[in-house]
C-alpha cells in the first residue's frame, strides 16, 4: 500500500491510499480520483516525505526491575544517612522545626513525624521541610 498526499484544482488537500503507484496513475487517468470536499477530478500528487521503516536502531526497552532496584537502593541510602546523622524528634517535629527556624532552638538537622496539616502550615510559614522516603522493604524478604 502507498499513501499519497493529493490536492485538487481548488487547493483542497487530502490523502488517499493505493495498492501501487501505477494504480493511482490508472485511476486518475480514468477520472476515478476526486476531491472529497468539492468533487473535482482535477487532482494532483503533492510532495511527501517517504515513510521508511526500520532505518533507525531502536533503543532497548528499559529494564524496569533494575530501575526499581536502583530507586529502592537510593531511598534506602537517603533514609540511612538521615537516621545516622540527624536527630530524631518523633512527633515533636513540627514544633522543633519551627523553633529551629525561628532561632528558639539550636540549629541542627532533625527528622520525625508530622501530620499533613502540620507540614502544610510549616511550608506556608516558610519553614523548610521535606518528606523522608519510607523505609524500602528488605530485598532479602522480597518475593
């Protein structure tokens, strides 16, 4: 099959499919090709870029299992770094983060728990905070 971009004498553009190039020529000569917009049979082929398949090497599909494993490892490393180097303040996180931000408590890195409402209020007040990635499951325990 071959697809042609066609145009009639009234400059209406349209496309049509033919089995071969010679089929188009035969049908056009017999007056069988007409413009769907105005019915004109004075139709000509337009310049088209050929559609060639298989000319580019396709990139291999991403290895989703490998990507997931890498992301889980990165989350595990981030969480481990925070747990080793930051002070855990439990459910007092929102209050302690605000106190540090406002200078009422010593400046240090902390982590803990906060409700969505507490986090929203901290952000509205300009107190920097970000969620800690959840602890990924132990890879040895995955099935």
